[in-house]
C-alpha cells in the first residue's frame, strides 16, 4: 500500500509524538452517503467484498432484505433496512449504508492499547495495521481464528493513488460521493436544503456528529431528528468518559502511584533499615509459633 | 457471492395476512396455483397493504421471479427445489407471443 500521500496523525497506544507531525498542510477527505437516493441494490456491498478480497461467510434468511444483522470481520459494509411508519400513516423503507465512520476523534483508537494497531491519517481516514493488533472492540470486528480485527479502510489503497473508494465507484444512483470533507459537507447541506424546500421532509438534515469531532463519513437523512430509525444510528455518539479517564488522567495517576511507591519503598529502607529479626525466629529444629 | 447477499428464496406477504394465517417471518409456507406449488420462507413486511376488490379483502404477495431450481444453495439441498415459474400461467399474447406471466391467483398456507 502506497504511503506517499498519507501522513500519520495519531497512533494508538503509542508513546511519544507522531513522526512527521504537522509538517504538511492537512486536507481531510469525506464520504457522503445520501440515504434519500439509496435504492438498496447492494452494489457497494459487492464492490467492497470484491476489492478487499473478503472471504465468503454463511448467511441465513432473516425476514428482511438486510444481508446480515451487523458487520463482520469479513463483511465491512452493510446496508441496513428499516420499514418505518410515519405519523401521518405513510410507510417509508429506510436504507442506510453502514460501515466505519472514520471519526475525527476515534473512540476505538483512544481505547486500543496496541501500539500502531489503529492509525488515523492526516486526511481523516482511520485505518488498521493488522500486524500490530492484539484484540477486538465494536465496529472493528474480530476474526476469531487469528484474533485480528478488520473494518472499512475507506480504501486507503485506492485513495492514496487518487482513486475513489470501491463502494463509491459502484453506486448506480450516485448517492455516494467522495471528496474533501468540506466539499462533502457543502453538498450535503445543499441536498438537505433541496429536500426541505421541495419535498415534505421538513426535518431533512445532515448527520455529522460533533461528539466525536465530526466523522469522515456523513449522511443526508430524510429525518435528521430521528437518526435511530436508520438502523440504530446513535443520536449523540461520543467517546465514553470512562475511556477518556482511563487513557488520560488515570494513566498519569497510575504512573505517579507506581513511581511514588518505589521511591517510598527506597526511602523506608533508608530510614528503617532491613526487617529486624527476633530471637524466637532463629530457633533451629523448634516448632514454629 | 450472490448467495451471501440473498441466501434463500422467499415470499413477501403483508403483516395482516400473516397474522390471519398464523405465519411468522421465516416460517416455511406453500404457495400453490392451479399449475404447481412453490415452497419457500415467508418475509413478513409492512410494505404490502390489502386491497378491497368487490367488497372482499384481497392480498397481493411478492415472489422473486425465475428462482428455485438450480444454484449454490439449491444444489446443496438447502431449499425446497420448487420452481417459481411453475406457478405462472403459460398465456401469451396471440400476436407477439409476449407472456402474460405476472398476475394470477394463488393460495398461501403454512407448509
């Protein structure tokens, strides 16, 4: 995979600063998914499988057009279907393309203890280095056979050569767009406004959650006040404060406690000397009290 | 790969009809017409609503066309190996011989 156009911004579990930090001007990329024009054809699922050579996995009939309940280690891109009845009685068949959101503040990166397993590039793509991975979390899905984690890479191998991701290329309705994050936001807001003005979706809007600092993948939704209708899209995703505490202040506290403990041990030895032996203890052959 | 996307043939039926006949999503049902039978799993959906024809409640069901006889899942014996095309009438337009395939009456029951 060519690394020429990608510069690393953050590394998981890494001590010290990131090599080459802040040396070049950043340009973030974004993927726009317009759920209002998605027809659920699954061309993007096929494209992702083909491009990444994902091995076959068994599926069963689940009373829905949805291929499987959630993404797997060998299935990074999944269309979620939801039949939703609106208040005025009309039925909507909502379809959302589900894959890694490439958050600006990736929770998975913050929580991962393995040095270099999850890497966020300066253009916003969150990628995996399988060789450094030691375990699983959530959208990153683990292959139980070799304990390695896999997820959507936003086709870093294609993007670094100037091509768009495989799913974008395969979409027949043109509901998937790729470009810089700013351009995508622009397009998204224009489309949302178009929906608000010319159709009866007054709540149409853009999903770009600021709780994780914005995401590399943004959605245009018919109803942005109810993101959970689109296959359980979380309303306000954020890195849990427990993880922030664990990887932030608690780390320093732990270090202080450990070093302090060692210093305390040493000082105690200097002040009080070794443990004093008592007479009864050096009684050979006698019974222990 | 197509088998991964849609693993088995299915029949789309409306929620009301499913309730009337005691069918739940994933149950194997039998669809029969004068010409043949088709056995597949039921997909219960909100997208189909009933119609009132001559004052009687009439339902429409959806079956993907041309399915059922050969394929990866079929060859492994995972499906009932019945043909959708056996249900439809062999009626053609007398001039152009265009088949009239898609509108016909069937009976739906639990298999």
